[in-house]
């Protein structure tokens, strides 16, 4: 699996910081992990790279002898030099392990940004804010959504169905317009045209227009609910609708689509939220979200913090 350089660099930085004895930013680290399954995987690889580097340095021949004494020449601090070298090697190994695979094309959007990806068969994928998508250059009927959300408009071909991987789940189209969003603990798939088949070789569940498929990231269990087809991909028109979503997921999704730095106080993360939110007004007045969701919004140096009342 390949990820972009920003995720790789962030993962390597967290791997080195969490290894420090006095590390205390566990809340920020947890928030970063929960933003995307790709963050968890990247962090695991960075830690493995760091451990491999440390072991290689431990087994390397020791240089315990002092350098020849030379007048007016300061002695090198070898303890500091070894620690710095280990950190550099760990970072380089982490980046090396995560270089994109051959033939992969990666697309990424920043918070508040969208990008339209046109496929060679006439299909298209619209990426939402803070999202990451991988395509195989030699497979025009395959994609992988690594982070965020995307709206798929797929030209149906019975001889070559389109496959989308999201986490450990696979979706196969049947002439489809569908929306996929990755949340901290689940994946949500809404269909407005055609149909989507969830894991054809396992659950083999058909998702039809007006249905919402919710998949638990932990074990792949799922449920089907009714959904207005107007809500499929509504974020492209500046609206997000939530139904019993955690305040943490709501904040993350609104932040991704607006670019406003919304965060949630620790005790409010699991507060369930329902409602429909227009996004454009929040870009000019982020505090307005409090009135829309019935919560308290405070401005802090690091962004806007949401508190459940």
C-alpha cells in the first residue's frame, strides 16, 4: 500500500516523538490516528522502520576508542552522534518503505479542496476535502480510497466491473453513482443510481438506490438504512447531513470540507449528532456551527473547539 509524502512524514515524526520518555501529547496523537485508517498503517510501518534501524545500529561494530588527541581540537560527542544518526536512519527507512508502488497514481486534496479525476472509460471520481485516492495505471477499472470521501460516477461494463477497495472492504459497481466516506470507526456508502455489491466473495450484499451501507471498520459487519438519493454526494453542493454521528466524526468531516480547523473536547467526542449543515456560511463564521448543532464552540489558538452541552 502506498501513501503520500505528507502522511509518511507525519507518521515518521510521530514514531520518533512517541518514543521519547517525556512524550505527553497522547491526545493529539490519538486524534491524528483516528483521522484515517491510512494514518494507523503508516505509523505501524514507521515504528517498524525505526526498530529495524535501531537494531542495525546496535549490531554495528562499536567505536569505543577515543579519537587521537589533537591539540585545540574538540572531541566529538559520540553518544549524541549515534542518537541523531538513529533518528535520521529511522526517518529515511520509513520514507523508503512507503514509496509509491510501480504504476500507481496518487491523488490527494487538502482540507477545503476538491478534485475531479477523469478515468479513461468515461467514468469520473470527485474527491472531497482532505482525501486520498490511488489508481493503478494499468487497471482502468480499479481504485482504492485511502482517506476522506469521494463521489463515483462509473460507466458500467459487465465484462469488466469497476472495483473499489476501502480498507478491507471491496465494492463492485453495477452501473452506478455512489458516494463513499471513511469515518474513524466506519465506512459509509450511499447509492443514488444503479447498484453496488459489497464484498461479492463474502457478504455479496447488493446496495440499491436510496440505501445507505454502513460498514464497521473493525470487523466488516454492516447494516443497511434508507437514504434520500438527494443526499448522495450532497457535499459537492455545500451540504452535509448527519444521523446519529459522533461529534468527533462530524467535526472531522466539516473540517475536511470547509478547511476550518474544528476539534472536539475530550469529553464530547462520542456525543451523537443529527442534522443538516450548510458549509459555505461556516467558512466566514465558524462559530455558527454551535447554533446549528446545539453545542458550544470556543475559539482557541489551535482552532475551534466543540463542546457538547
